C-alpha cells in the first residue's frame, strides 16, 4: 500500500532552523568518527533489516559503541552490524558502517510506498545525504561539496528537498540531521547511541548486491 507522503521543499523559518541545527551539534563532535543513520517510514523493523541484508530472526542487544568495537575487531572481514529501533511511525537504523548510504538499499527499504532518508559520515571525512520515496532515489549529495558550490563548474545538483539549505564545514552533520528531521518529521536523539538496540549481522555487500554497478547509482 502506498503512503500519502506530504512533500515540502521549503526551508523552515530561519530562527527555527538555527535552533534545529544547534540541537544537532553533537553530530559534529569527534565521536563517533563514522556512522550511517537511516530513517524509514511505511515499513517494519523486520523489513528494514531484510533490506539492509540482515536476518530479523537472529538479533542481539548492542549499543553503537559495542557494535563499532566488534566491527573493528573484524577489520579485514565482511563483518557489518546494524541496530534498529522504532520511534513513532518510523524505523531508525543506526550502523558504524555504510549499508544505509547505498542507493539500492534505499530503494529496497522504501519499496511499496515507503520513504527513506540517510545521513552518512566516514572516517575519511566523506559525507552523504540521501532520500528515497516509493522505491526510487530522488536525490543524494555530499554536503561538503555544497559549501563551495558557487565556485564549482559545473555546480553540483541539489535535489528539490534540499534547495535553500546552506551547509558549513563546521556544522555539516548537524545541518544534515536537521534536514533529515525537517523532511521525515522525526527527531534523532544522541542517547540512542548509548541505548542497546536490536542488532543484526549484515551479509556482505557483494552477496547482497552482486556485481551490479547500478546498485550504487541513484
């Protein structure tokens, strides 16, 4: 069943936007160094886990740091963990990895009328914001590139849902999370990082997606 998802490309009131960005200052701190937060509407935790390549029947309770430490202990193996929880009508997926920044995962998670939004940060200071609706990715970009967009030729494309949003190097993650909340209507809380979540081991990306280059394209 398709969801009737209200869409808006309007930026919030400047004062409200500033408060929203300030509330997410924690996201630009030194820790955690890498993460992907995904918010999914119109589906269940089990379906999100399957879309990411996990088995909903084999969960453990782990905090983000515990998952990150276990992942680090398997640095040279395909060992990726995903924590999920439900907040209102949304499923929140938190990982010390990158499955949530892959367009094909966004398509699968938002299939059949769902909606998906993810914010990704890597240890190499690479960033990505992505949105998908009803199985189609309708925009992804690196907010780092938008800070200097006026000086770039050609200028990077900005999806309609991110038009009018200014990104700044010192607040890239805060602004990305503010945009996520503005788009999806759910706030992200830093306390979730210390909360034991339903956590599953994900299959390797090569097994999940095969050799398809299209899986990595919007």
